[in-house]
């Protein structure tokens, strides 16, 4: 009896563990609908997909449509390039605005449609800053205070005395028969 309950519990655990990767791999419904991924960098828009297969040496075509364009044929079209694992296309010199990217595979199937916003390039702002009056106070450890020759001399003497004491100790330690 005890063994059968243990086996039933472990069986349920194994079933849950087997179902978890399937649930995680399916992802949200919105992510499965579109087989494309669109991104922008500056005035360049690009699309990546893995949904297309190569037919007659062509993967397919991607089109970039602005808000006034309604069909695939009206957009800026670029041929997809890549491998069986991933195909991509890119448009450079895209002006700021909202666009729709449509990917049409060479088989005539639409791989996906996604909207993208291309933002205006940011212009760097130039601002004047006051420079330090005494320059950078660099040195060992970025010291800000000048300690003077007496303090530096005492510090050097302490470091020298420490080096001599360590050398004397190590010398005495290497010859244990001496008193």
C-alpha cells in the first residue's frame, strides 16, 4: 500500500515535469501568431524570421509600408537572405514614423506582419563645464592633500624599517640552530 502511494505521487511528478517544457515552449498566443521579429537602430529597420523555405533560390521578400500604403506591392521591398535557420532583411535611411513590416515567403505564404516605430535620431547636446582651477590632483591613490617632506620622510623610514625587520626574521627562521 505504501509503495503504491509513493509510485502514484512520483508518477504525477514525472508527468508534470514532462509537461512543463511543452507548456514553456508554446509561449503566449500573441508571440505565435507572427513569425517575424522587427527591430530598429537609428534610421535602419530590420526583420528576422525562420518561417520561410527556399524555393528556386529565393527565400522571399519583405516590405516596409508607411501609414499611407495599403498593399505589399506599394512598400519598400527587400529580398530575404540567410540560411534555413534564419532569414533577414534590412532597410536603411528610414525616416521617423510608424511602419508596418510584412514578410512574404517565396511559397506565397505570409510569414508575419508587425508594426514598428522608427524614432528620430537624437542629437547630442553640448554643454560647457567649468574646469578645475588647480588641475587634477593626481598621484598615489589620487591624494588631495600635500603632506610635505617631513611626513613623507617619516613614512619612508617606517617602510624601510619594516623591510629590514622582515628580512632579519626570515634569515633567523632559515637557520634554526642559531640563538
